[in-house]
């Protein structure tokens, strides 16, 4: 599944987890991947691996809560590479608490990091994609945004907001060869779920029909396909990669 010309793909949160796996797979499938996150050393190590394997990668340090800097980053990536074809908004955080105990700061931080940042990157990227007459946007949501999850009112609000946001982009951009889709992971083996208490991990496994956590590579496979040239007739969709949890 190799695209022509070489597609430039910006992936946020590419320093580990689902973002790293997606970057590696997309590079192996012929994209020039642009890795963004705060941990520059981790990004450089991944980019080196990709290049050693014959792929193309660049790295940019960024904090997605700095929204002015984030918009500038998208412009810079397009300037440096001459185009921007693919945007994967993957970076995200959790600040879990029961709603009655949730602070304003916990709510606002998650909305800023997981939702507003995507508005900023999509708006900036769409200008570039319209110029290139091609675009693929993936916003990484969560099963929490589809069915809700106790302790995650902030996170579910942001991830659910991403769904309406993405469907709107899909409708606004459908005639311009730009697609926008959501990938909604269930529980995946990454740093984000590493520290969950054992009882939560056990419960998550029980409510997942396939009976296990997903692997980052399984999310990457979905993201890789939806960002390919071949996926041009799929837009405005929410692909739950969740072992059946949301059905
Ligand atoms: P992860 O392993 O914790 O990785 C999160 C990534 O986001 C890291 O690369 C991190 O990089 C980056 N990031 C966090 N805050 C950032 C900031 N302020 N600026 C720039 N980058 C930032 O998480 P993951 O599990 O791979 O999650 C990826 C996406 O999937 C997230 O949107 C998450 O909500 C979603 N998701 C995950 C699961 C799951 O079970 N793991 C389930 C549903 C949805 P730096 O720390 O280097 O900046």
C-alpha cells in the first residue's frame, strides 16, 4: 500500500505508544513521517530506526497545549517539506477523577490538550491540504468518547467532541479530496494504561469481548489504512478499534 507522490504525514504524540507504532508503520508504507511530541530524544531514536530501515522521518519538538506554537508548527512542517498531506492528531492525556471531585483545572487541561489542539492543527493543516488538493485527517478519540466512562467526564467530553468535529470537517471538505475520520481505541497496552490498578485492568479485559487489551500496532494498522490513498471513499467515520467493547 504505497502512495504516489511521497505523502508528508504529521503525527502528534509520536514519541511512544499508538503514535510511535503508527509512525513506524506509515513510514514502512512509503510516507515521509513527521514525528511531533515533547520528548525530543525519543523522537530522534524512532526517526533513526525508521531511516535505518530505509524510511523517511523528521522530528519536531512541540507541546500541543501551546496553541499558538502548534499552529506555527503545522505551517513550518508544510514549509520545510513543501506540502502536508496527512495529519494524525494522536497526542492525548488523561486526568481522571469522578465528576463530583473533578476540578476546573482537570477539565480545562484535558479539553485544551485533547480537543482544542486538534481544532488548531486541523485548521492550519486544511489550508495546506486544500493547496495540495489532497488530505487525510485522523483524530484519535476513544471508546470513552463513544460510550462514556466513569471517572473520565473531561476525557469523554473531549473525545466525544472530536467525533462531531471530525464529521463536520468531513462534510466541509468532502468535495476537495480531503477525508477526515476518527479512530477510537479501546484499552491499549501503552504508558497511558500501564499504571491502571489491577482491578481496573481486570474489569477492562472482562468488558472487552476479545478478552484482552489491544496492541499499539493494531491501532496503527487502522490509522495506516485510513490515511492511504486507497481510503478516499471513507470519510466522517468512527472506527472503533476496541476488541468489540463498544458494540
Ligand atoms: P501514551 O503512550 O501516553 O502517549 C501519548 C503521546 O502523547 C506521547 O507521545 C506524548 O509525548 C504525547 N503528548 C502528551 N501530552 C503532550 C503535549 N502536551 N504535547 C505534545 N505531545 C504530548 O498514550 P497512547 O495510549 O499511545 O495514546 C495515544 C492516543 O490514543 C491518545 O489520544 C489517547 O487518548 C488515545 N487512547 C488511548 C487508549 C489506551 O488505552 N492507551 C485508549 C483510548 C484512546 P510526550 O510526552 O513526549 O510529549
